[in-house]
C-alpha cells in the first residue's frame, strides 16, 4: 500500500516553533563540537609530539560515548528532553570554558585534554539520543496535528477511512 498525500495544506517544518528552536540550537551545538575536537587535537599535538597521547584523546572521547549511548537513550525516553539537552549543552560549554581558562593561564596539560575529552563524550552520550528523538517527535506531532488526530493509531484509522492509500 502506498499513502497518497492530500493537497498541500502542509505547514513548512521551519514554521514549527519546537523544530525551529531545535534546529537553531543544533546549528551552533554540532559545529561547536567539531571545532572543539579539531582544536583539542591541534593543541594536543602542540603540547606533545607523542602520538600515544593523541590516540588517548580519541579513546577518551569515544569510549564514554559508546558505553553510555544506550543509557542516554533510556534517559531520553524517561525524562524531559529539553532539560537533558540544555544540561548536556551547558556542560559542554563549561568544558570549553575550562579549556579556554587553562589555555589562557598557560596551564593546559595532556591530562586536561584527555579528561575534558572523556567528559565531552559523556555529555554527547546524552545529547545525541535526545536530539534524534526530539526531531522525530516534532515531525510526527506536526503530521498528527495536520490530520487532526491525537496519536498514530488514530492516524492509521484516518488513512483507512478516507482511503488515502493505493493498492498495487
């Protein structure tokens, strides 16, 4: 079966306030993470030419994210997503501020970078599942409101009653 779309009464996704806020937040958050990652790598190579530390930096950022990603998904399902995302982004901003402070005071060590990378990985493990689930939830809610139904079951009944599908 194939769903046939009705005439386009669709509201563009960027007119959805929740999606727009999430989108704007992600525009700053995601590139900020990659800028931090490049800066931390560059700083690591500036501090020490030892490639083992460089590998430890990647390991410290990746392992907490890998181990806690499932936990972050469970937390995203059970608690307020906006608060989790706010806390995760706030923590990442504080980690960057700490790194800038260490850099300004000329106190940056290899271990500062490795610990901050691990903390960043932990914050990311909670941020990514929330961002992904909020995006899907926003789109599904938008579609349900257009159909003037409350949940997915009512949407399926709506499609069936109005014969908005095509049999092959």
